[in-house]
C-alpha cells in the first residue's frame, strides 16, 4: 500500500475516534446524574417545606393572638359576673329575701 493511503486511513480512524469521544463527553455534560436530579428534587421539597412552615408559623401567631384576646375578654366577663353577683346579693339582703314581681 501507498504511504498516503495508509496515512489517510489512520487519519480517518483517528477522526472517528475523536468524534466519538467528543460526542460521548458532550452528551455526558448535558445529562444530569441521578444524584443531581435527587438534589434538585430535595431542594424543591425543602423549599415547599419552608413555605409551609412559614404559613404554619403565621397561623400559630394569629391563633395565639386570638387566644390572648379571648383570655382578656374572659377575665373581663369573670370580673363583671362577680360584680353582678355581689349586686344581686346586696339586693337580696336589702329586700329581705323577698321575691320581686
């Protein structure tokens, strides 16, 4: 065989091998690994959890404030009830236990 033909054949084989290696490495760079996909899924899951946690914290804060308001109102009602009971006892003692009709 002629030296030029052998050089051309070797050059073609080298070109094919180089192309295959370039294709394989380029294909590998565009493809995400399972670990990367899991990491992205985990990040999305954590973001959802943070959002849900923030909503729950807001709801807990709102409910705590509502409980505090209800406790204050309850204390006011207890005080008012005691005053009314004292007034009733005063009226009963003043009228000698008679029923007012």
